[in-house]
């Protein structure tokens, strides 16, 4: 791979500063970094010797950041649909995991998820699932950037017999890989209703000691909040605040049930919120008040959630849904403009994960995580009045032609360069047969 290379595009959308669109521009990459952004005409004169990629009908954007997913659950896509969250979890997902969850399950499911995410322009994903050491292996094989949740839950799982062993295993993995340029970590207590006070207090201490974010499902449904009030007299957020977890390190996922005072508290403490609009809609969990959060200055990221509840890992779809849903919920057509939706899917996720200085926007000195989207197809060809609006409201993930992570091209003309697509079909077929077997 060349040490230096040029990528010319019809449009370059850096995300930061907001609303900027650069026409007929070029990125000069040096190794894994963006070294320069300049007009294509100038680049052709100054660097005639450098290898160049020509994208004459494309827009070039930062790699998308999937700020919340359960990658290995790709194997459970469609296994239990059209059900409310707690029925879906307790009667279908947890029993399936009890039967099938293993290192092999996580390896194969994560491979399928990573392939889907790369083909959809996702260059970094924040995972919350068991056997994170296996997910790390898969991510490194594929070359994708991964932030791995060190999952803690009160009850035993095939990965750990309880919170103490889960943290022991997670911390060992963190010690082994925390300096790797493509791997990051979060502490990931599952949810307030599934993690008791003692593990949460230990997680708070570890977050301070290790400088790690805390990634947690919070206020996902009205039922969750009502049950917490009935059982303890406290809303889940109030309990987490009492335990010291409401801080800039917290990534609060879903947040469909929020009162005005809680939004004020999130703003005061610097919490980031990860919005998963399509999963919330499908499970009828509620509506995250994104417009109110952004008005309060709260950073909002986008996540797909897992394919078992979505049922895809498509951040292009999430961008469009987030923008449209916010308008409907707020009763305001200006609530989340297209540029804001794109920011949530890129820089918003990077900031939530503590990686805003490295990824999430196209800026000199940042990592060369890039996505090329072909707007030259009949459905999105001219007129293109506003490329950002075209991306969010008209384009789809199937128009992504090329993806780079740290300057390495992982998708070239819609073909994965480091993953065997034929083998992936075989993996999917194997698990289709297994998961449809009747228990003996």
C-alpha cells in the first residue's frame, strides 16, 4: 500500500465545520492520517507522482460511527419480531443465547456484522456483547475500528459466572490491547434493572482509574422506569446519579423516557446520549427527545442496536429515520437538519466514545477513516442542490463504493478486501440450519 495517496471526489463533506461542502477537492493521505485537504486541480499539479483514486460522481465523508450495537446478534436477526422489549428479551433472546451463546457464536456473528457494517460505511463500532476477546480478534482480522464493551450483568452467562468474573476477564483484555490503534474499550453494565449497586460502584471507580467511558442501556422503556419507581422509589437515572455514574464518561443508550429536569442534569454533567431510533420504533420503546437534547447542548450519537431488534446495521437508514422522527416528535421541520443527522452518525459518535480528536470528521491530522458514496446513480443523479441533504434523505448504503480505515481500503468497488465473502455465506447457512433445529 502506498505511503502517500490522493483521493479526488466530486464533493468532500468534512462534517466539521458544519454545513461545509468542498467541491472538486482532494484528500492527501500519508500513512493512516489525513495530511492535506486541497482543491483537486491544485493537487494534480503539486503531486503528479502520487497514486490517485478518482471519484468523479462521489461524495467523500468521514467513516460512520455505530455508537451502539450487539454485533454477534446478527445470527439472531428475525428470530423474534414484532414484540415489546421485555417479552422479546425474556421469552426469546435470552433463551436463545442460553442455548447457543459461545465463542464460536460470537466469532461467526461478529464476522457477519463487520462485513455488513463495512459495506454500509461504518468504520468504527461500539459493541456491547459477551466474549469481547473474540470480537477483538474479528475486528483486527477485518481491519475495522472497534470499541469493545466489557459487559457486566448480575446473572451468570456462558462467558462469565457473574459481575466479578466478567470484570476480571474484561480488565485482562483491556490490559492486553489498550494500546492498539484500532481497539478501544468501554465499561458496559447492561442496564439499571440488570446490574446491582455493588458492581456499578466498582465500575465508577474503574472508569476514573482507567479513563474509560461507561456504556449502558438507560430509560429504554416506560416499563423500566415504572418498575424501578415501584421497587425502589427512584427513577433509574436518579439511582445512577446517586451512585456517581452521571458524568462526562457516561454514554446513555436509548433514553426514550426523560423529564425536563433530567435533561437539564444530563446537560450539566456532560453525558452523551446514543439514539437508536429504528430499534426503539420496532420495539415500541418510545421516542428519544433528540431535538430537546441538542437544544440543551447534549452530544447525541447514533447507533443501530443489534440486528435482532432492528433488523439491520444500517446507519444511513438511522440517519434518515432520526432526522424525520425528530421533526415529527418536536412538531418542527427544522428540529434535526440533514447536516445534524450526519454529524450524529460521525462526530457525535466519536465524541461520545472519547475519540473526537482522532475520528469523526475530515480534518488534517485525523485518522483517514473515509467513505465514498456514489451519487451518480439514476436515483440520486442531478440535480444535486445540497449534497448533505442528498446523503441523508435520498441515498442508501448500497451506494457506498469504497471504505478506508486508517488509510487502508477495506471496501473497493463494493468488494470487501480483507474478508472472504463466499465464506461468510457459508457461515450464515451453517447458523441458519443450527438455529432452526428443534431442541431435543
